């Protein structure tokens, strides 16, 4: 069945914009700022297929930059040049032989893509930056764990930006949703007042599409071009197969099958009432210490999003983190619903009542919070119950519950935690299908409003040297 067949029911007055315009990404602001004034080298990393290469090229071209690009996978000989060059002059001379453009000192930006094939370039970047003749932008996937392991971190010479799949606000670009509509929605979120019901229903319908398409740019483009759910699913399957191929290429021999096994277990683990990942589902009596490196690899590669248990809902949450207890979410909700199957996607878009969207809703909340740079935690206590998420927001603890059904006002664990005066929790959020309302300290928001939950910048107190001199 094509998605086009559902358009009339799904969009109504809000129609998708299937023009060929470039999708704007939030990371562009930082990238363009680096292009105009950055002196360090820039590294953009993140999960594979998030659109890193595309956005770097687009911003360089938009800014009218003179740049040359080298792909370390397609041009494997560049790795040998980087490894064996005995000076910067030698490096530039040899690179110029493989470039269709002239490399001009003081003008050309050199773009190294897929640097996971030669991650040691990160340790050499200090000398390239100190030379000052050229500027460098790097991009790669599966770099999280590698960057942690690199012994020679180029402190002061490398700026890093992490890129994620499109969040829901970025996804909205393919629809004719005007800025003033978004601003009205944002205002309702900040003031905790109900949204116009027409706006609410339309955005909820688009949000359901986001659940089945997700934020992987290739899948979004398939939807824009074909409006066919089978093509979207095929794109998701191709991405997942690429991830599994990565497991075999970038991990040690004795862990390859384990990485795939863990990844394939995530959808089933999320579908359980207790969504905590159970090691016994891998092997009976398995201890975390024996497989911790495999989990860390998946987390750092960005293909799985860990949400760790915190034993106390107090700031800082990190002090009470129990890193052997965790939930695992996929990096993109569209991948998750594809793994659940085509019937799951159709039930979501058709708004069928017999589908439990709990795991899907929690995954999209985890994905949005992670993209907005919140460390992910959940709270669980035998007496008080379990909170789906708990984050630090505006320097305070903020409990978050996710409800996909009509009984969203029933949340005993949240009530129990709010009753503990020692915790000092002032506010709690519940994300649901319904409109905005507030009851006591609990604010109920439509699920799509998680796109507005972002940490504001904090003005730090004056700690200048002059203030403290005698």
C-alpha cells in the first residue's frame, strides 16, 4: 500500500512539500559559523546515514568556499598518503595529484570524509592546524569509541560536532507548516496552554508519519520522491544491513556476532513491559563485565541509545548512575517501526486502536532528548515504581512519563516520587496524544512537543581573574 493512498486522510489542509529544496539541519548554524570564523579543524561525527557528508558539502558550497574532498573509503590510497607523508609540504603535494581542483594556500578548505578508515588523522591534526596554510573539516561514522581510545587528543586544535538523524522539527520541513504555526505551538508549550485543536490534530497526524518514516535523510527522501511505504522500508533495511556490516568490519573477531545479536534484540526488549535490557536474553547467567565492551561500542557508534538507571532522582543524576542497568533504544524510530513490520506502520498511520505504541513513543522521546544533548536516565524503585525518563533541565530534575493510551493521568510512580519532599521536584512532564493541560505540578503535553524541550544556555557567574585578585 502506498502512503499516497493515505494522504487525504492524513494531511487534510497540511500538504507535504515535495520540492527539491535542501532540508535545513540545525547543525548548519554551527557549521556555517566555523566556515566564517573557525580557526580549529572541525570534526563532524555521528551515526552512519545521518547526512554528515551532504550537509558539509552543502554549507561549503552555500558559503562559496573553495574546497577539495577526499573520501578515505573510496580513495583508499589517501590513507597511505596520510600515513606515510613525511611533512605537510609532502602531504599537500601528493594530495594535489588526486584532486581535480587546485589546492591553494590560504584559500582551500580540505575535507576528509569517512575518516574512520584512518582515525589517526585526528592525532595529526594539531600539526596541520599549526601550519595555518589550510583549514580542515573531517567527517566520519563509528568514531565515538575510537575518539575515546585515542591517546593523543588534539586539545585546542579540534572542534567536534555530533550529528543525529532529523528530529521532528526538522522533519516538519517537508510539509507546508508555516513558521508562525510552529511559533504558536512553541508558545503553547512554554505557557502550558492548550493548542488550537485544528493545529493539534494536524501535527499529531504528521507525527504519526514521523514514527513510520523516521529521520534518516535517505528514508525521508524516499518518502518525498515516491510516497511509498515499501520504498521507505527498503531504505531502512539497507541502513540496518549497513550497520551489521559495520559490526563485522570495525570490531574484533570474537565480538562480531555478539554485536549483531544485541542490536537485533533491542526491538523485542522494548516491547516488554519492563523495557530494561536483560542480559539473560543473550545467554543464561551472563555477566555484564564479560560483554560491556560490546555495549559500549554500540553506544559510542550511535546505533543504540542507552538510558541508564539512576538510583536517586536528584542532581547530579550521574552520581547515582548504575551503568549495568539500562534500556536500549534505536538511533531512529523509523528503523524501529520497520523492524516491527509493515503492519505496525500501517496501524500507526491508520490510527488503529489495538496497537500498543508504548515502545515506539519511548524510542522517539529518547531520540529527541539525545538530539537535544540530554544525557538519558530512568528511575526505578521497588516501592515507588519506575519513571520512563528523568533528565536534568534548567539545573533541576525533570521526571518524564510517556503515555500512548487514554489513561495517561494514571502514573503511580510519578505521584510517589513527587510526594517525597527530600527530592524537591517542582515539575514533571507527561507526553501523550492529547492537548496541553496542567494538574498541580504535572504538565501534560502532546507527544510532538518534545521537540521544544531544550536546555537553555546558562550565564555563568563571573570567575575572571580580576575579580579574585587582592
